[in-house]
C-alpha cells in the first residue's frame, strides 16, 4: 500500500530530527564529554600506627647530684640527687675558660696572644700551695700563649693558672667575677654562682641541670672541646701535662673536666659520643659530690650505657609503604607511598605522631608527588615526600561517552 502524505511527512520529520540530533551530539555532546575535566579523586588515608619507644631505665647515683642529657636535646634526660646548688670544685675552670674565650676568642688551632707572668702570678702560686690546691710551676717573666695557658688550666687543672688566666683577661679577680656573673645570666644559668676562677672555694656552686647545660656549651666551643679531648700536651718551660680525666677514651668519653675538694667530694663534668643505629649521639652530664673518682667513674660508665640503651632507631617510613589510596570511578587505582625509607633516633619517652597530607588527584604519573608524610618525633620534625605508586590515566572515549553523570 502506498504511503499516505501524512506518513511520508512523519518519516521525513523523524529523519530530520535524527539528523539534527546527530549534528547536535556531534557538535555539543561529544566535545563536552570527551573534553570535560574529570572530578578530583580524594585520597583515602589508611589507618596509622606510630611507633611506641621503650621506656628507658637509668641508674643514677644516690649521692650528691647528677644529670645526663644529649647535646641536641634541651634539658636533661634524667637527673637525681640534690636539686640545690652544690660545690663544683674544678668544674669551675670550664666556666672560667668559657668566660675568657667570650672576651678573648681563639680560632680552634690558634695559639693566641702571649701572656707574660709576673709577681701577681707568683702570689697565686703560693696562695694555692697554702690551700693544698693543684698548681703548675710559674716564674716571673715566663711567657706562654693563651692556648698553652688554657691547656694547663684544663688538663692538669692548675688552680694558679686559672687565676692567672682570669687576671690577664679582665685585669683583676673582681672584674672576672663580675664578667662571669654577667655571662652566667646571659646563658640562663640562674642556679650557678662563681666567686673565684679556680674552684678551690666551696662558694662556687651549681646544680646538675645547669652543669648539663654548661657541658653543652663547653663541647660546642671548638677550642675547649679540642683541649679537653687531649690526653696530654707539651707546654714550653713546663713539659708534658696530662689530662686528669681518667675516663677519657673509655666508652666514648671525650671530656670534659674533673673536680675535687676535700675527701668525699669528687666531680666529673663529662661528654661521650655513642652510636645509635647510623647516628652518633653526644651525651653530656655531670656527677658531683661522689666519694671518690673511681666510684663516680663507674657510675658514669653505667649511666652512659643506660642512656645509650634508652635511645633506639625506628623506621618512621619504609620505601614503598602505603599511607593513602585512590580509587577512581573509571577503575584506575593508585596509592600514596613513601618515596624513601626514613629512620629516626628516638629517646624512650619521645612522643611520636604521624600525619598524612595526601593531595586530591585527576590524572597522575607513577612517581609524581602525591603529598607529604609529617612525622613529629619529640621536638624533631620529618617531612617525607609521598609519590603515586601507579599511573592514573584518562578513562578514555567509551567511558566518557557512557558516564556523562560523572562528568557533568
């Protein structure tokens, strides 16, 4: 049966609309779907378990006052005994040397200016002899470099040389004491008092906490650190002088200064380099008021061993470890992984916290930046780069054409 005029018109209209629809799809829908930007895919942060360090156990002496710290950590790791300021004996000479170097600085291998000894220095010698203090010989007209004088002060612990050094630098003992008082205040050492340069008087006092800070200052001063780590030295006109620190070279000990008053009051300001994992930790501290040097030396060795065991090396991130993952609507999957293995040395009671900052993504190449892992270990912060484990590629033509709801 031939088509009616109405049927022919209807069919023509369908064809026209189909053509127009195809044109519109081609002109608008295809470009919109094929070129539309993809929505960002957010990261799913994985559950995190921060490492929990082991609680340290330190044995500190029951006598006097004692403390131990680490060079790069504020305060002390542990302390025991009296919290009051106690006599520090010849540890005084470390403070004297720091105060003098503040006024008369030296380069690490510099001899420094020449010091000429005179009648005042002879008086110091006989004064210390009368008090049964430690002395080294001196004569009128003797000349030594500042470095040599400091060596005699710090190695054999000559009281008279400490007085001579202070007098040379400041003109009088009173002027030295005034300068020392200012220096102590400037360095926040509020619990330390100096009344003279040698340590012969019990009025030179400090706390174990302050002494730990003084140990830090001494080791951070390259001139003092070099002298106190030396076992002996040849001094012109005097001969060989020897370090009074019997722990030097044992268990990593590389300083700092002994001190002795009457029987029953022995002291040691100490530093020691110990290895934890791949890192060298410098321990600093003091034991004052012990019965004798062999006793406090044994206590310090035990303290160093305990403190070393209190540190541990932990992996805060392992190369390739996943911290977040991505799951795209079109099926591509990737993860934010650590770009490298990072370890940290932690002290037993350090608090460790981990935060993941993972960036949202549209497209990404494997190995591209995916964010940052923030790790806080005590007072130290680690920023560890995260990268994409796999490529997140464009979903392609077919997915775009069949998933317009995900694009618009």
